[in-house]
C-alpha cells in the first residue's frame, strides 16, 4: 500500500513535536493512557442514551502489556474505537483532536470529562519508539483498520482483523543509545511507577499482566512463575470523595505515603470550589519542618492535576512563599494547558485558584489558633519564622493577610499571645504595644527596661528571632496601637513630673555626662541619667530607627562591615542608684577615676544588652585596679 503523508504544512512539525515539545520522554505513557480514557468516556457517554451498548462503567478497562523479546509496549482499551475516517483525521492530521471536538460539542454535559485536547499527545510516543502500529475497531462495526507509521516519513491505513472493538496501540521501542536507555519502558516496575505517578487517578482500571515467582502449591521450596492480571491505579482520587466519608486514618495514610512524612499532619484541608475557579484541593499542614525547609534546596508548590492526570509535581504559583510549608494538590478540569500539557498556557485561572487557596489556608490557620491553641503553637514553632518573613517581605505588601497569624511569648505568664489578644487586654492609659528583643525569653525578662515597663503593669512581647523586630517595624501598628521597643529613647511611660525631674537632672549634669561620653569614645551617641531603671545602675538604649538588636542581625549578613547601618547607642545611668552620686562626687575630685568608671559602666551596659565588650583587655585591667 502506498504510504500517505501527514497533513501538515511541513513534516518538520512532526519532528518538532517528537523532539522539542515534551520535557520528559516518560510523559508518552501518560498521553496514551489519557487518550484511552477518552475513548472509554465516549463509549460510556453513548451508553447513557443507547441501550444497545450494554456496558456499565465496571466493564471498561485499559490494558498494558510488555514483550521484551520483540521490544514492544502495548496500550489497549475497549472504548469507542475509530473508523477509517477518524484514523485519517485524528492520526493522519497532526494537532487534530477528536477528543477536543467531542468535548466542545458536549461541553454542557456533566458526564463528559475528556482529558485530551490538542491531538499531539499520541505523537509523543515517537520519542521512545521507532514504529507505532494502531489497530482500531469502532463499537458496533465488524470492520477494523490498521494505522502504522515510522515517523515523519508518513503512514499507511488499511483494513485488518480485530476480534473486539476498541483500540490497540503497539509501540516498537527504540534501541538503547549511549544517552538514552529506552529499554526501561519494557520493565514492569517502570511501567508501574509511571502509571502511579501520572495516571493513578484515571477513573478506569489500568491493568497489566505481571509475572512473579511464587511458592509452588504442595511444595516447601519449589517456586514457579505465576502470571496475574493486576490493577495498577487507584482510580478514585481521595480528594474526589466527600470529606464526611473519609476517615482520619485515610487522610493520614494518603499524606504520609505521598509526601514521605513519618508524622501525621497537624491539619488537613479538603476543599472544593465551583464558579470562577472550579477545582478540588487536598492540602496538609505538616507537624514539623522538613530537614531542608529553611535552605535554598527546598521547593515549594502543590501538585497540579487536570481531571486526575498529573500535570506538574511542584506548581509553585499556587502557594505564596509565606505558606510554602503546605503540602498537597489541586485538581481542576478548567486549566488552560499548553500543547504538551506540561505547563499552563494562561495564568489568569491559576491566579484565581491561588488566591482562593491562600484565603482558605489563612482561614484554617485562624481556626486552629482560636480553637486548638496547643496545635497552633506547635505549628508556629515550626513555621512561624516563615510567616514573619512574609510580613516583612515585599515591603509589607502581605501584612494585612498575616498579622493575625503571628504570636509571641510575653511577660504575661510567659505564654504565647497574639496581637489581637495583647491589644484586647491593654490598660486604658497604655500608649503602645511594647516589645523587647534578645537571645532568649529569660534574658529579655532580665533587661532593666523590661522590668520597669512590667512594674507599670504593661505587657511586653518577647522577640527572640532575627526577623521579629523587622516584621513589627514593617507592620508599624495594630488596631491603631504603635509598636514600641522598650530599649529605645522613644519609650514613654514616665509621668510629667518624672519627665521634668530627669530633664533638670541631665541639664545640671551636662558637663559630667559629656565628659563620660568622651571618655568612652566615638561608638557612643550620648550618656544621660534616667529614672526608669528601677534597681539597675546602667543600661544601653538606642536612638533612631536602628535598634541594638537590629544592628546585631545586620552584622551577620555577608559583606555587612562595609556599609552596615549602625545603632545610635545611649548609655543610661540610673539617677537614683548610688553609682550616680559617686560619679558626681568623683567628677569634682578625680576625673581620671570617672573616666575609668565610665568605661566599666559602658562595658556592663553592652553585656546586659547582649553585645560584646569592645575592649575586653582594658575592662579586665580596670576591674583589677578596683581590687587593689
């Protein structure tokens, strides 16, 4: 029979489809299975109005078989089959999709869920095979047809014998090369992996004959090869079932198996959306961070399915960075996929889905915060830093989404508190939301300024992570209440009388204070007396927008020394402490001693603030001099 040419403007188009469109060769099996599923769908749809079909959904199947000796891989279905004209139009015309036409003509029917759209998936099989033979017999016809091609050179169509209806596709697998091992597609285990990965949720059984060695009946140590027909796919996705019909154990098993976690998730989010964005989603909030979560190697993203067929393993556009800890998947039949079905052609639908998912995750976290505090605190200890980075990133663009999700330990019973809870129990006269920074909660609690604020009956948030103060800075306020670091010059908890008293004290002692500043050196912005230190003799505070803790964080960054912003530090001396009286006395009689004391007090203030001593050797000498 004379070979026909493909109906395209150029045979180069077929070569491009075979070699350029698809990223991974293994995708061919997904495409062939999807086409087989479409053929079954078409016959099932016909059975709804044609009683002569006489088949129920349980009768349909897709059969895969392997022959290593002849190097063939076969995918067969008992679906609607194709006529000669359909073979000519669908396989002889590149990018002509009978599935697309069928879906278009029946788009209002809910029973129609056709996967194939573009008519090029079939040709992906040429990536792994050098010859493809298709035999097909339409349902209700006694005549079958054979279509065969070795690629761009063309194809033949002729009548043939086929005992039953449906379509059988036989791939002759290419020989192995130094770059590609095509023989892997003749291995049963590889076929199982690919079906599980891409087509596990095709709604018809995908079957394969497998051969295993089993103990021979009636013997103790004799084995024989036993061939069995097994089903490779799960068929009904868990996320397509009603949540009320799924047990916690089923959810847990699905999560631990699919996402390789040894611990059950803290929260399962099973949701369905219809309307502007139509999809099913099954998401999980882990109980702990993966070992590589806070590294550049971690990849965020949800698995993306289209009608149960895996399209992308990690669709990063479905999750914002601050919710990157979420595992799960989204399944939508409405996605605009590109010609290879490996990525999205348009991103509008994806943005709509991503926005609704973001809102759903936030609402579920808020529910957990309000109704299951212990579980939420466990979540926050694992992923709270990521939420706070989200607050700080993009110049605070996401702060309205995230501000109610952050919690901190505080001076109130040293328990976690949300910003909403903090503000709700603020005293009437309290002017700000107070916080302090440090390495640990215990060290923060011992800061002189924290003790002074707590003595007034005001709650103090304990900030122990590098990102904390940056996050509050970008947040700026909560329900009209500004955030205030208690270790800065902006702290305002004194009465008018106390303010006036300390103002006079500093004016009267200006010469002494300036002398002490000069004695310490250029790293100090000012020295002053304060009446807000309770029993502590000295402390270090800051002026301006950069606090002492922020300077610590900035100093850790690569290349920080060159142009790092520095905190303007102020040494504050308790005007009511005996050390203040001693300094005033010595200034009149022994300025050298005042100079030494100023350096010792400054070193103490830095240590209290969690900073290093600038000149440890000098400090040691000064302390030893006091002992002589």
